[in-house]
C-alpha cells in the first residue's frame, strides 16, 4: 500500500509503502523535532531541515568559543565569560597610552615596556637600590654607570676568591681520590690472593671429605666384626683398632670444620661449580626467550584471525552500516593531537555480490571543517565482484549520527554521487577517495549525552538499493 508522508502539509512530497513510514520519518526533512539542548533549557521545536541553522545561529544554549582565550561556553554565558576572561583586552592601569592588552600579558607589559611603571635597577643584584619609572631609570643608568661598574668589579673579585677556594677544594678531593684508588688496588690484589687460597682449601676439603667417608666404611666393618665374634682377644684387638679409627675420624672432622669455616668466611668468586650453574641458567634463559618469541608470533596470528572473524561477523549485506565507536574521548584526543587523524569503519555491502563500501570519520574535522566540525565521509572500496557491477556508483547515500536517548532526533545528511567524480568510478586501488560531509556536525554535539553515552557514539550509513538489481 503506497501512502504519503504525514508531513505532506508541511511540504514533504515523498511516497512510500506503509511499512517504510517509520524509517522515512527518521530522515524526513519536514519532521518536527526538539533541540538537542532541550535539557539545558531550549524549548525550540523546528523541522529537521532547519535544525542545523538553529544550532548554528538561533539557539541560546549552543556552545561557542571565545575569540580571545578559546574557551567554550553557551551563548547565555557570554557576558559572564567576557567579564572573567583572562585574555580580555584592557588598558594599561598606569595610563602610559598602551591599550588592548590581554589580561594575562598585563604583568609582562608593566614589567618590561610600560613607561609609567615603577622599575628596579637591573644592577640590584650587585647592590644598587634605586627604583623609579622608565624615564628616570634611563637617566639613572647613564649617570651611575661608573658606580655600577665598581659594583660589578667588586662582585667579580668576590667571585674570583670563591672560585680560587673551590679550586683548592677540588685539588684536595683529587688527592684524596688518588689515595683511595691506591687503596682500592691493594685491596683488590689481596682479594684475588684470598680467592686463590680459598680455591685451594676447597680442593683440600674435598679430599678430606673422601678420606672421612673411607674411614667411616672401615668403622662400620669393624663394628660388624665385633658383633659377630666371641673371642675376647679379638674383641680387645678390634676395640683398640676402633678407638684409633675414632680418633682419626675426630681429627678429620676437626680439619673439615676448620676448612669449612675458612671457606664461608671469605667470598669466593669464579668457582667451577658457579660457572657451570651460570651456564645452565643462561641456557634456560635462552630457551625461555625463544619460547616467548614463538608464543608472541602465535598470539599475533590468533589476533589477526580474530580480527578477520570479527569483520566477517559484523559485515552487512543490505546497504546499511551501523558503526559503533567506543573510547570516544581517547580517540578525540588522538585526533586533536594529530596522532590519529581519521578512523575507518568495517566494510559493508549492497548485497552478497554487490558494491563493497565503508565509512571514514575525522573527529577533529577535515578541510573546511578542521577544528570546528566532525567530518563524515563515504568510501567506495575495491570488491571481488566489481567486474559484474554497473559503474560509476550512482546510489543515494544518507549519513546519520544516531540519537541514543529518544531515537527520534538523529542528525543526518544525504547526497547523490557525482558520476564524473573519481570517488565513484570503479576502484583501481584498495579504495577510492572519500566523499561526503566535511561539515557534518559541530564538535560540540559530541559533548551532548543525547548522542554520546558511556563514551560511545553510533553512526549509520544508508545506501539506497531500491533501484539496484545486482
């Protein structure tokens, strides 16, 4: 069933099916909508086609920028800001004749250029206490030049004396440093000799430990023989041997204890065992580093595959793109600083085998919208089925910023491609030059909770495919 738009009395001449009424009203130029600054107090209501002019010219709650300091405020706050602006032009309070001085530059003027300002002689650090206006200061500088020279000379003499004293202190410190270096060399030599002795004691300790182990084996055998024999003489003989072995073991144990105390009282560096441990540790570190690199490469490949799956999952094949941009405040800062000038959306299509397209946004504006507007563009991309499609691209394109609060005050703009523009001819590279709206919306709109929620904004791109049969 074909119907007329409900805004026909206002001038809309569109005809469409009944089921398309809701989608048409979302973009209808004659639909009545409220101002985006309604919560701030704006009660204006106007047709969508007059909405942008209202925001730019009529709305008393729109955000404007001070021409002096660059600070943003609403139109209603203009007077209050002008009274408090730090860069508001003022006249010199000393009435020297200079006017239109920014308030934040007034102190610099009074200090350096004002002819009526009260100045201090620049030789005050040398002892001159004269103060006066610029005219008197010039006279003073001329008349007292010799006295100033004497002050500077006296001050220089004092500095030379301090310098001589500093040189003497440096010489003393250099002598002490030389003595410390000599002591360090002697100590280093003694340390090397101690390390060598310690290594020898280490070897001796190992030999004594082997001897002790042998003696312990002998004692164990003797004890077994004592338990197995009943001959008294043999018992006495074995007991005597056992006592002698116990004495030998005690002597060895005392020597081992002395060597162990000597070994642990001196720091030993460069031992064979420590070198082997260090080599093993380096080997483990090398293997761990190699494994980390392999894991990193696999992580990168997984991330690439995940990105491809995300693009495929979010791809649209009906000519409509819903583009969600998260972390808007961070991305806006990157755009303002020039770190990331623009963002590209995921690709979308007019059909499975149709045109391939995407959107591009400049959050800090591009061209004539630089610094003041958000610029939104439409891009025709190189697709797999371009050879089967009619060129140049001729479908109507609608760009929208979605209202997340009521869903009724979307900001939109539409255009039909210029067939002679290279932006809409068959792509020969990955994508054509972007085409769209450099003045899409003012940047102040991105500060409104109606369009930005949870630091996220939604753009919608609609490509008219009603007359497209490919």
